[in-house]
C-alpha cells in the first residue's frame, strides 16, 4: 500500500524525479539511492524516462566543489562489520567480471539492482564506524556504477543516468575522489554517446583534474573520453590518439574488445583498406550482437560513416543492413 492510498498524497515524490537528486546531506544521499533502487525493482515509470544531459549539471558542479567528504559514523540500526564489506566486495568483483564478459542485457546483470535494494540499502541504514562506513560507501558506489553501466550497455539511458548520479554521490560520501573521477568519466562517455560533445568534454576534463591520486587507468580513461569528444566536435588539434595495441583476451574483455575492433575498423577504412575494415567490422558486430549491447550498435553506427566512400559496394550494403537489423532486434528486447 502506498502513502497516497492511506491519504498522504503529498508525502510521495514524483517518481520521474527519483535518482536525479545529488543530495547535499549524507543521510539524504542514502535515502535517495535506496528510493531509486526500490523504484527500479518495482519497474516504476523508468522505461519511459529519457536521458537529459541537463540532469548532470548539479551533480557535476557539486562534486567539483567537494569530491570527497568525511564519512560520518552511524549508531543506530544493525551493526555493519568487515565481514559485510568483504561480502559486498566479492559481489562487486563478480558483477564486474560477468558484465565485462557477457554485457548488460541479461538477467544476471539486471539482478544487480535487486541486490543493491535488498541487501545493500539495509546496510547503509545500519550502524558502523567511520572506517567501515567509508568502505561501505565506496563499494556501494562501485556497485551502483556497475548497475548504471549495464543499463547503459543495454540502451536504458534514463535508468543508467540515475545510477551514475547516485554512484557519484556515494563515492563522495566514501571520501573517494578517484572513484568519483572514474564515475564522472563514465558520465562523460554517456553524454558523448548521446550527442552532447561539449558537456562530455567538460566532465572528462573535470574527472581528470579533480582526482587526487588518479590510477593511470582512470586518468587514461578520462583522457580517452576527452579525446573522443574533441574528435566528435571536429577539433583535430585537441584530439590525442588512442593506442589500440596491447593484449586484451577476448574471453575476459569481450565488450572492450568489441569497441576496440570497431575503432580499428574505422581506422582501416580511413586508410582505404576496405577488406580489412569490413573483416573487423563484422567481428565487432558479431560480438556486440552476442552481448546484446545497444551501446555497441552506436559504435557501429559511427563506424558506418567511414564506409561512406563505398556506400554502393554490395559488401558494404549487406553489412550496414545487418547492423540495422541487429539494432532493431536489440531495441525491441530492451
């Protein structure tokens, strides 16, 4: 029974706004995240919500002002200890590995939000020391980021955007500016993929400059997104190159390999090597289709532009038709 059903109509928020709030107070941040995870699990409204880059403005500015706040201890609720933190870290590691290999459009990845609401939210409302609370917020932020990533990969951009906002707020509550930088770079990537290049550049630059002791992989990711954004904006001088060489086992990093293949396919097309370009393009299409990744189809749509000089070639016509067919199929599932 809802609050409205018992005569308290004003007590419930507009469900379309859930997950968009970057709360000022730490307790409010926990309440906002838990309410959003609940809405996702009850399938409320969310499939109808679209991505709005303006919703990133307040989270971005508030995080830039203070990316790492002190974690406050709590003295009410069930006790949260190191065993709980170990459990959550194991769950996060497992979810990360599964998502990397199999993508976001599957039941196991979607169950991450069920875990956040059913298992993690009660712990956030428990009692803990500052040290335990800090680790609790950090691992929860990582899980929320993963939930957003899987939704993003499956083309559910409104859902993903809200997960990312809550993940950024929880990283701040855990005092982890570097994790926040990684999440913000991911938000920049989503903005870029939705066509908002200027906003993507701002967020990627903020992610790179505001981190405190950035892991080289995080710094590289932020710079990569900035470079892609400059390239999309046609600013050749500001664009740095992405080194596509290096080992990447296809069984462990399927989606990353798929992205890399699409980029390399574009490079071969730009160099005039149609045969090698289509070979890589077909391999990338097969992997993205297997993953059920609508985001991957966006990469292939961009790749398709590089095939314009051969638009009447029968091989190209067939390939682009296959991409459109796969995109429609995945969109229907999503």
